[in-house]
C-alpha cells in the first residue's frame, strides 16, 4: 500500500509539473500572437497614413505624426516592380554598402510577415506599393522563449535523472557489499570447523578422498576470500594470466560432467598482468558455468587466448542455446536472469570485476540462437 501511495505521489508531482509547463507555454503563445497582431495593426496604420499622404496634397496632424513614428519593426517600402523606394529601422549605409545588402534584408523580411498593400490612384492609372515589415526584436526573443524553457526543463530533468541514477547505483553497491560480506561470514563459520575435522582425520589416516576434501575446503576458502573483496577495492598484483586461466580450467574440467568437452588455446609463455587472481578466476568460472547451463550439461566449452601489443583478450564460447537479441543489453544487469532458477548475479559480478576493478572490458562478442554464445574479456597489460 505504501509503495502504491509513493507511486501515486510521484505521478501527481509529474502531472503537476507538466500542467505548469503547459500553461506557461500556452500563455507565452497567446502573448506572442497578441504582440504579432498589435505590430500588424501598427504597420497597417502606417500604410494608411502613407496612402493618404500620396493621395492628398495636404495631410492632417494625426497622419503626419503616424508617418513620423519609426516604431520598432524593420520596414521596407517597394513599388510594383519590387524596387525599394523607402525603408526604416534597417541597418544599411548606402554610402558604404552595396544595394545588394538591403535587398538581401528584404528577402529575409519577406519570409517573416505578409506584406501590406498600399493602393492609390494618380491622374493616369492605379498604382500599388507594398510595405514589407519584419518582427521586432522583442517578438523574436519571445518566439524562442518556449524553446529556452523546454531546454531548461530538459537539463533540470537530466540532472534529476543523473542524481537518481547515481543514488540507485550507490544503493546497489552497498547491497552488493553487504551481501558479499554476509556470505563470506556465513561460509567462514562452518569452514573453520571443517578444517579442524580434516586435521584430526589426517593425523589418523591419510587417503586420497581426504586430499580431495581438503582441495574443496581450500576452494571454499577462496570463495570466502572472493566475497570479502566485493564492495572494497581489491589489490592488483603482477600475475601470469595464462597460468591463472589454466588453473581455473583444470579445476572446472575435473568437476564437470564427462559430457562437457573443454577445448583451449593458450600461449606457452608467461604473460604478466596486474590481476587480482581470485576475482579473475571467479570471472572465468561465472562465464564457463553460464555456458554449461546454456548447454544443459552437454556440449563444448572453448577458450581462445589472444595477445596484442597493449592488451590481451580471452574468448569463451559454448555450444548452448544462445541469447535472444532483446536480452543482450540486460544480461549484465544485477538480478537479470532468463533461467528458472538463479539470482542473476554471476554475469553482473563478472562485469563488476573486469570493468570496475581491472579497468578492462567484457561483453558478448557473438550469439546465435541454437548454436551458442561467445563472451570476450579484454585486459590491459599495464594498469
């Protein structure tokens, strides 16, 4: 119920803001149209005064005052052949500038408003003139006001979204750290007890099963250490990335079904990188286990290693079901999973380890439904 109330409250704020913005834009448009009509009326009044001046040899004081008004609009008077016979409020010096300058201004003004016709009759024929006028500076500024307002609102919304997104990411990070440390704590308690029992058993009898149990306990210690590092910045030390990759493959291969075939293509030399070996191994495990799940326990896992002048890349491929296109942008998001079981944390942890801790890149290189998926990890040779 509280969540429902919060959603409604947020929606009401958004609706209120939208209504306020709509009212401002609507009133601005009304003001713009009214000012435009007023400027039109003034220009028509000037045109009537001009016509009276031409038709009558004498003009009254009112007509004279109207003609003397410069107003604030650029004005150009032309004859029937569109030749300029007068102008006002135009920035043009006939002594310094060519007539093409003012004719270019006339072309611009023609696009702003419809001309006002001035018709009068002399002794021989009817004569027509046209008054072209442009919008005032105030009207032009007002015309762009809604765009400026929308831009301000957009920037304000972008800032709010950024703050919200940052707070959500920060909250997710805190949850990651809390979950990881709690997991490490929970695993650590029975693990200590198991180590004690193994020590007692080995004092009496040493056997292969005990050795394997010890290896698994060591693995649990590694897992505990991994989780304890999530949420804090891990230390990176120079390590042989080829050796660490091989160790992870061997561990997983020994504990996987015989129906899973592992293929690898690794260099035969050492390649030192700034690594946190435990977290790097965890990333490989997550990708390989993800591939095994996609293959439903039967298929081929292939690992190809490539070395470049400044980076190395590792491609991990499976022969599983592939990933749907609409899932490609979501698979690294915390909590996202297309499986019926699972928390959707493996790939998101892998991305966090590679991008945040090792400053590398991880992504889906290719995926085809029914044929499989290839993930790629790229790491820098120098941190």
